[in-house]
């Protein structure tokens, strides 16, 4: 089936449920065989591929200004670090993100996201420190060996990607898919196109992908960094 990667970027006409800011975000992508991912994704969802290959990402970042769309932020829940492991899927030509796991440094937010978005959130102890162009990020899931410790340096601005490019395929995603039992859901998101920069990985220790029962990816990851982006998120819709 043909996948429409452009019209999904249009802002929905209805009002969003939430507003968030994401920043200090590093996309780390590896090629992975589609057959390895298939058992972990609902059968109704097609795994999205580029040049015949599926991709898996580990994405650490921080969030702030988290609030219901027409309300002020709630103290204690409006800013925290987050980390996700993800791949890309499509349904009826609509491309989106499938999350294998999401870690957050806020137990209340984890509870709320599990309840309202049916996403596999976990509570973790997390930290982010920046010195100049270097960021050191650490995450240790509570009661689980899943962890990430990464250090990277921020590079130069990258040109805006063409719609047929790999960079566009990996980063320009405007909805998420979720499931509860046999029921699939989709939620729209909207933001300006990513302003991406290059990055250099200085160190990496991660068991995030391995904790899913997946093999350790081969080779160095493809990196993209984003300093800051404002995001609106809509509620889940049953499919």
C-alpha cells in the first residue's frame, strides 16, 4: 500500500488535548530486520521500511511545559526527562510511530500515560547534564536492568530533508499507534518540521533494545539532534 508521508503533517482541525515542549533530543537509529520486530507489533500494523530495511531507535530527551491545552502546567508533572525505544509502522497508508517502551522520571506521568494512551511507560531514575556542546544523559529503569548511559556532542545544523530522504522517513512522524488487547488506537501530534543538527556519539552503554528480547544492533547508529520543539498532542482514537 502507498504511504502518504505529507498530508499527515497538516494540523488537525480539532483542538488538541495536550501541549508539550521536547528538547535536548537525540535520535539514535539502527537498521534492523523486519522479521525480528514482527512478533512485537500487532499484526494489523505494517512495519514501515526504507530501502527495504526496518529501523529501530533509542531516543533520549527532556520535556517541559507539559499541560492540558487550555490549562496551566500542574506543579510536579510539567517537566521531566524521557527515553523511548521505537520503530515505524503504517495502517491504511497513514505512517506513524510504534513505541516498544517509554521511560520517564515521573511516576505520576507514567501512570497517566499508561491509563490514557495505553503506552508501555516505565518509571526510571534519569539525569541530563550539559557542558558547552556536550550532553551526558543517564537512565536506569526502576526494578529492571534496562538502562542507558550516553554522551554526545552537538554538531552543525542540517539542511531540511527532502520528503523521499531517509532523514525525513526517520524523524517526520505525526501520529502514534497504541494497542490495548485487540483494539488499535491512533493519536495525532503536530509540530513544526524538525530543525535537526548533526551529533557525535562520545560514549554509549545501553540495554534498552536488549531488554525487549531483541538482538543488539550492529554497527554505529545514525544520529540526529534537536535542540527544542513545541508539540501539540490529540487524544487517542479507536481504529
